[in-house]
C-alpha cells in the first residue's frame, strides 16, 4: 500500500509534466504550478477535514449525514494513531489508507486545470481548489467509497471513474464555458518529450491508482493491474490508427499518448470487476469514443485546451456504463453481474443514475461556484496578462531562458 500510494502521488507531477508540455511556452510554469500547489493545499485540507468528511460514519449505521457526507469524528485525524488498523480484513495501518486516498484527492482537481489553461487567475484557482473538493469531491467519495447512499444502493466504482474522472471532466467543461476562449490559441505543444515523460509517469502511477484500490495483494489486484495496461494499450493504438487513416493521415505521438490516457480513464471504474477480454474492449471503445468527443468539442468551438472533458469526463462516463454490461462475479465476487453476463439491467440503471448525478453536480456546482468566486476575485485573467503569459504575469518566472 505504501508503494501504491507513492505511485498515485507520482501521478500529480506526471500530470504537471503532461500539461506543461502541451501548453504554450508562456504558460508552462503556471499550469504546472496548479498541479504542484494541490500537493500542498490538498494535503493540509485532507488531514484537517477531508478524510473525516469522506470516511467517517456510514448510512447503514446511521452515523453519517444522510449518506451524503461523513461525520466530523475524525477532524485532524482525531483518535487515529500509527497503530490503528484500517479494518479487520485489511491489517495495515489506517495512516496508509489516509495517505493513499489523499493522493486521489490531490490529483482530482488538478485534472480540471488543463481545460482552462492560461485563462484563470491564481487567486481564484486556490479558492476553487479548496471549495470544489469540499462540495463535489468529498461528497461523492463518501457516497460511493465511504459507505454512503450510492454504496448502499449498489453503485460500483473500483478506482474513480465516477468520483474522479466524471466529476473533474464535467467540472472542466463548466469552467471552459465560463471563462470562454483563449485570446491566443498558441502554436501547439511546446515540448512533446515533456508530454511523453508526463504520460509515462501517469501510466506507471495508474497501476497504483487501479490495482492499489483493491487494498490487498490477491487475484483481483493482478486482474486490475493487467486490465489497466491492456485498456491503455488498446486505446492508444486505436487512437493512433484513427488519426493515421483520417484527417491529416499522420500517426502523431500526441495522439498515441492521448489515447493511452483515455484508455486509462475508461478502465478505472471497472479495473477490478471485469475480465481481460472486457478490458480490451474497454480500450478499443475508449479510443473511438473519446476521440470523437474531442472532435465534438472542436466542432462546438469550446476551448477545452487539453481535452479534459473529452478524455477524462467522457472516459469516466463510458467506463462506468460499460461496467453495467461487463461486470463479472467470476472476476470479483464483491462486484456485480453485468447484462452481458446474465445480470439484471437494474445494476446498469444504477450506474447510469450515479454517473448522471456526478456529472451534473460537477458541472452545475462548478459553474455556480465560479460565478460566486468572480464576485470576490476576478476569475478570468486580464487580456494583457494573458498575452504576456501567466508565468511572468503571476509568478515572475519563465520555464527556460532563451
């Protein structure tokens, strides 16, 4: 679990490299800063109120708040020591679980930043970072992973298709619609090798993200590990082939890496619940559907700069719904039987309801919160700052000297 926690932590710097390489030269540090600052602020927020809001109490015993948010018995980790076990069947210190889940909390709001690159002030982002977690991320973590209402209802999310990717992806779409288009679209990625480093760290860290979510070393851990790689690989190759045979008819490195991330996001909610054959299908379909989602955004003229909605939002939704078809009790007896394995459509409808709820709340709350923040401090940067570049305008630094 310590290794898995370390892998998930590595994903946030990986995301910073991924986004930094994709950005224009004037905004490399500002977009990377938004990921790295989450490491600091979210960690402090998590140990103070985040963990207790997510993992205290449960609906079954009537010890939480209506199954939506946990109680506050563990504020500042009250009552937990290094000798407190996680649970009777997970005999490792609860401190490790606290750290593991903290890494998920750190990367989730950071995912959103790729959508509004070089258009949002740093002050407004800090406010957004804090309150988005409290009102969007924490409730859905409790509802699904913390014994809340969706967990009691039978909704499944192995590693974050709903809690992480759907909420962040649709929050990204809301932020794009709020801040509008960039004044300058830029000339494309400034450093593709940096994107490659970021992709490598994300892919590597995702093994801890998905396989680690079993909280054990067993057959399901191995299944989730291999499913993660197969889905990413299939999606990467599918995206590459689509680009190679359509449009400019060139196989791009960016396309290959974007496809891999789409596959990783799509398999996340189902990694420990489906067979290897199903994971292959997840990846193939992710490559097609997420590619079309990115093209749809281009068609609509939405300036989702780094394709957060098309890759993470749509990928999370797709994987959650596919679980309703491909879930297998033979793979994981703690999962559910999907429609294609003889299961009832009721499970699929539960997954559908949960993903609609998470996506809609992520979108609506983000839009409302940005409007409120904008009353306090400007959300959108001044045109002069945007043209100068946020690295210099906000941070007084440049990524590299000429």
